[in-house]
C-alpha cells in the first residue's frame, strides 16, 4: 500500500492529536458539577457537520472544536446530577478512566482463547453479583450491551429448555407469564422468539404469587406456560415484584424464572431495600445494568444464569473457524451465553471501579439514591401545590402538580431544560399525566429538588 506523504498516518502515534484528545477528556472529567447541555436551542447540526467528511481528511483540532462547541452541546449529559428522567447514569471517575484504557487497548472480550485475562476480571464482577443474589457458585454469565439484549438472550434459553424438556407440547404455542407492568423489551423479546405473553394482572401494579396463581388457575391450558418473567424495579415507578413468592412457586413447578432487574437490581446491595431482592436466589436467569445504578459507563448489562450450561446449549455458535475456541476444558467464552459473538470487554470498567473504591462505597452510593428519593417525597408532601402519587419503593418518585394539564407538564419540562435547571420529563400513571423523578446520582441534592419544585408554583 503506497502512502501519500501529505496524508496523516492512520496507524502511527500522533503526539499532537493524542494531547488534544487527552486535554478534552481531562476537562470533561474535571467538570464539576456536570452541566446538562442541550437546552432546547436549535443546534443546526447539518451546518455543524457540513464539510467535515472529505476525501483528504481534516485537522483533528478543527474536528474536535466542532464537536466540542456544537455537536456535544446537542447531547444531554446523562451523568449530570440534574438529569432526573428515564433512568440516569452516573459512572465513577475510575470507571470512565478505565473505559478509556479498554478503548485505547482495543480489548476484545469474545473468547477465552483471545482474552482470558479480561474475561477472568469480568467474571470476578459477575460472581460478586451472583453471590449477592444468592445463586450457587456454579452460576455465571457474561456482560452484554444492555437490558434488551440481556432479556432476549435469557428468554430464548428459557424457550429452548422448555422445548427440550417438554416434547409432549409438540407444536403448541409456548407462553411466558409476564406482568402487565413488564418492560417493553420483554414484549419485544417474546415477539422475536415467537412466544406468546400470558398477561398476569397486578396488585397495585405489582405481580405477586397470589395474582400469578389466580391467573394460572383460571387458564384452560396452563401446561403451555413454561416460564415466568418478573421485574426487579419497574422503570416507571421502581416497583419490585414478589420475587420470593413467585420464585419459589416457579421452582416448585419447574418453570423458568427470569427477573428483569436492569434498573433496580443494584438494590440487592442496599442496606435499605435489599430484602426486596432476596427472591433472586430462585432465578434461572436475571439481568442488572451496571450502566445504570452500578455506576459504570454505557453500554454494560450483566446477564447471569443459575446453570450456565443451559445457556451454552442455545447460544454456542458453531463454525469451522470457531472450533479452536472450544478446545480448552477450562475456557469461559462469553459468546456462549448470549446473542453476540464479537464483543468489547465492557465489564472491565466496573471491575476496575469496584476494586478501586470497594464494595462499601457502592453500597453507600446505592443507598444515597434511595435517601434522596425519600427526602424528595417528603418535600413534595410539604409543598402546597404538589402531592405524591405513591410512596417511592426504590429511587423513582411519581408526583403531581395539582391542577395541571398535559400541556402544563410539557411546557414545564421544556423550560426546565432550557434554563438548565434539570431534565425532568412527565410520564403517565393510570391514565394521568404526572411528573417523575428518577434519582441515581448520589450528588443530586435536596436543594436541587427544592429548586425544581419551586418552578411548579
């Protein structure tokens, strides 16, 4: 390959560009507190991007300047303590820094043959999480990109096991029992794997052993219901299903028990809410997203199985060029436990952070989000023009501004972001538009909450 002397080398060290990037990263890491950005101003992104992609290339300083001052400004900072919508993220500084190492080293986490060191470190975190859930030492899994892929990967294993273990079902449609409050990714996963949802009514938005048993007793073909999917912290309200009751029942009946704990699963480490998650000890599979309440960078979800060999029966990929990665009896290939092949070592950032700060610091940070939610609930109750919709279970708080319409909430939310006060979006609760706080960042303060409530006057 001939090289144009005027062209910037692609694969050799560039000191100037490196310092440019390091300076940006340092400034971003030093930013305190992290500002929201993207305050509703038209970013004119087509203009910002115009002319940057050329055949000859451009100066890195020019590209980074355009990114810093125009493109990045059009992205809301999810790690700001004022980001209180959806489910926020608050990666630790250690996790962010080590994610840079993972990227700069181009660390692959596909197979034991290629990445034994990285996978062993990731597995240390997975074992920590499975032990916290009360699973046996033989439990294991892998890190995937997010909760949707984690749920899909687990549920296809549940389907395949049911087909293997219940040949008498033949061509009958399989069904999984799910709550009407289940995350949207569950419905998507069932659609992909061609399994029907058996909708279980809830008791105050919570699936319980009683509601599950009642639904099963009323069904004409309960034998086709081969799995139960519970939620460990609903996204909209932070409600935890009756994991103990449902889990023990599922194990007695031989039903696959999966828990979607993408957001709330970190609560199992909490000194304030840990008892809600004791039923995780019954799971056949569960997920928890470290990029949410375990303070890791995007994109990182932990997928764990009680019996990983069941997952390997479904997910191990077979090809002549892959035979070599399955030749070692001591191997642990993440590719065998989820719907993926090539993957970055996305679990290393949380591994480094956990090792640096220690488990106790994580427990305290998780508890702090719950304390913030409790304090916010008290402030809402004490404010004349607001009222709680329900007491917070984890770190999500639903509340209403008395007398407001849908349009009032939408305008208020837009103005909050425009003024860089906070990013708070409304939601629906039993058909009513209400406000919603999703707390996660330990440094969201009572003063910030009071400031937001004052804007509703």
